[in-house]
């Protein structure tokens, strides 16, 4: 055995000899130590796996639990003010497209203008009837006067024929007298030359000839005058003592003609006014009907989401009455931290885990918008989740095929969910 060494840095105690064997633990103790070490390794590995399962997906894929299932709603508003007469749908009930859901009535509308237009229409109808009656009577009088005028013209024509015959007969007689006077004068001249007659007889014969010639000229002028009057009468122009150049019947006919023209003009004006009044009354009637009564139909199929008015309630124009949930589409509105903004793209896949559900639903990113973009909550069944200053919003369209029916789809609205996003083959970088 080696002695203690006093050399600095070396042990002072006895040093075992190199050939001396070391002391080993018993076999059972060694086995127990190896088993404990294995347990500790397994526990450490499990803790690391659990931590990786919890934290690594969040590092690899964007995940958000701030998501809610949403859908669009259509709000039916009152087109008029009035009372709610009836509401045919019930909250949660199925609504078909074009189905009448609500009826409104208003008995407080002022119809003074319509009443005035109707009174004006009645007055115009009475006036038109009176004008038409007067026109018909004047036309009967005019026809009677035309008949009388024709008879009068025919009588005047016959009268002038007789006057002309009479004037011609007088002319013939005067011509014969003139010829006789001329012959008598010639005889007296011959007799006077032969001293067979006196100067007085000659002068008497001369005077007789002069008178006969004058009567002949008068008869000729009378024939010419009768011819002129006859021709004028044939044209409707009459001459004579005691009457005008046209007969009374023709004068009355002309007056009636002027009156008929004035009445027809007034009748046309009244008919135009009546037509315009009826048009205005129709427009006013339609306006009052739109304000007196209204029916609201469903613009699309879905479910009644909210009933905002009750039967018998008075509502103002524009007031919301019903909200219809559009069950044709479900989507999620997800808020994410801004550090994931460039990691999300339209068309990316999304895995949606509904709260308290064992099944996952596939979704597709439909829209990505920053926190400064404005949202219209009036068209959403559920308000969008609050967006913090360093977050953005993602809209995910859900696959509805996982739901059994429309009722299950309707029940999902408002349900919270957890969403994880993955790059799809279409949006993945090459």
C-alpha cells in the first residue's frame, strides 16, 4: 500500500493500489436505479410532447378561438306608417320566398285631394253630358233648317221660273205694241205727206211709238233682272223687296254652325280635362292605397330570426318589423393577431371546431380585412367579434353539408368556435 504523500496537490490519505478492485453496489440496487431513470425519461418526454401538442400548432398554423358562427339577415321595414294588422310567421319558423309575412293598415291618411279630384270629375262628366245633349239638339235643328232651306230654295227657283216666264210674256207683248206703234207712225207720216191726215194725228202716233219703245225697253230690263235674280237664287243669293240676300233659315243655319263649332271645341277641352283629372285621381288613389295598406313578402327563403313588432302596434314608416335569417350560407367571423396577416389568404382552408362538439367542419377563407375596415352589423344575425387594435378580421365560409337539416343550420348561428388555418393547394407557394 502506498504511503501518504505530502506533495502539494496530492491527496494526503492512503491511496488505493491500482490493482485493488473497487467496491460495487448489490445487483438489486442497480436494477432499481435503472428503472427510476427510465420513468423519469418517460415523464419528461411526455411533458415535452404535451407542450409541443399545445404550443407547436400555434407556432406553425394561425389559430383563433375568438370566432362565432354567423349568417346574413334581411330586415323588413314598414313602407308606410300605420297599424300592424297581422303577422303570419313565428320566430324560428320557415319562411318561403314571396310569402306574405306582415300586413299594415293606416286609416289616418288625408284623402281631401282625392275627394276634390272625384268632385271635379263628376262636374266634368255632367258638363260633357250637357254639351253632348246641346250638340245633338243643334244638329237636329240644323238638319231641319237644311231641309227647310232646300224647300225654300226650290220654291224660290220655281218662283223665278214663273217670274221669268211672266217677264218674257210681258216683253213679247211690249214688243208687239212697239211694232204696232212703229207701223202706225209710218202710216201717219205717209198720210200726212199726202195731206190725208192731220199734224195732231202724226204727233199722237209719234208719242205712241215713243211710249211703246220705252215699255219695250222696260220689259227687256225686267227679263234681264229676273234672269240675274234667278241665277243668284240658284247660288243661294236672293234679291227682292222685304228680305235679305240670304233666307232666314240659312242665317239660322250659319249661327247654329258657329255654335256647334264652339261647343265641339268646349267639349274637346272638357274631355281632355276629364282624362287628366281621371289620371290624377288614379295616381292619387294608388298613392293612398300605398299609404293605406301594405303587404310585406319575404324576399328570400329562410327562417324568421327576429320579430320586432307586434299585432296592433302602430309603427312609423321605415321602422324595422321582421328579420329573416338567410340559411343558404353560414360563415365565421374570426379575429386574429396582426402577425398572421400575411399568413392568411383568400381561398385558404380552415378547420372549425364548434364549442361542445366532437366534429370538425371544413371552411374556406372568403375575405380578409384590416381592423380599420367598416362593418355593417345591420345585415348580420350576430354582431361581429370585437377587434382589438392589433388584430384583423377573417371571414370563413362554412361547409353546410356536415349539418343534418335546416333546423340544425339555424341552431348554429351564434355558436362559438375554434378555427385553425392551413394553406390550400391553390394558395400554397410553389
